C-alpha cells in the first residue's frame, strides 16, 4: 500500500486549502491506512487552540481535525523550527502531534509515495 503524506503549509482561513486538505484526508482514510500529516511553515497555525474564525466570517473547520482519531490517522508531525519561527509552543497545539526537526520531516517526506500539499 502506498504511503500518502498530506503537507499543510498555509495559514488557516486565508484560503480554502486547509479545509480542502482536511476533507481530502478524511476521504482518503476510507481507502488507505498508510497516511501521515505534516505541518510546516505557516501550516503549523492550523493546529492552534482557541481560533475564532467566526470573527472573520469564516467557517470553523479546524475543530474537525479532532476527527482524525476516529479515522485512525495517527501519524501527525509538526516542524519544530516552524513553531519556533512563528513564536508558538507545543502547548498551544490542540492536537497531539509529534514535533520533529526539519531533518526528520525531510526523512518522513522521503519515505512517502505520494505527497499532497495544502
């Protein structure tokens, strides 16, 4: 079975990319058990607690990331350097994710058969 990696590198709510990526993960999980998610760059902000998308008249899709457990998506990684560059900490993330350095992220990407970027 092919390993599929979903890379999130865009901020939430500025475009539909985050929501579309989440929809793609949930749909793909019905057909594949070999999924991993990687949050890099601005994408780490997808996982921040206490977002208020309604204040910019945006739909709250972020809370749906909690469904990943139900869909048995367990390989979730966040780039340590991205967190540091943006001034965030692991405690500010609402989802349990393994924090890796950029070299470890590169290795995860290298082991993937398919990479989809959102």
